[in-house]
C-alpha cells in the first residue's frame, strides 16, 4: 500500500480510495483497523493530509464536506453518502 501511495503522489494524484473490506464474513475487521492506523501515520509523516473512514465519507461530516469542496468530482463517487465501512478515502500531500 505504501508503494502505491508514493507512486500516486509522484503522479500528482490527490485522492485515493482504499478498498479494504470490513470483516463481514465473521472476522473482526482487523485489516480495516490496521490499514486505517497506517494511513493516519502517513498524515503524521506529512505524506497524507486527510484520512476519512467510509462511515464519515458523506455530506453529513465535516471531513466529507471538506473533501467535496476541494474536489467537487467526488460528489459523483458511488460511495459518497453511503457510509461504507469497507473503504477509506485518503487525501495525499503534494510531492
């Protein structure tokens, strides 16, 4: 995941959607928890600006409103306003 994030930053990609699932098959969601923790560390390192869990990726959250204000095309994303716990949105820092 880290290599993909760095490659995206090199290509000046600003927003990534990470699809990690949410443990619906009886699991505990450990993968989602671990990925989100790793993404928050990227914010501390300055490689990402914002991490928005899918549950907060909506016009009802401050983070969701901030994202669509900066990137209006996200309004047409099929997961926007769906409260999808199986994704996380990451705003990457510029290179």
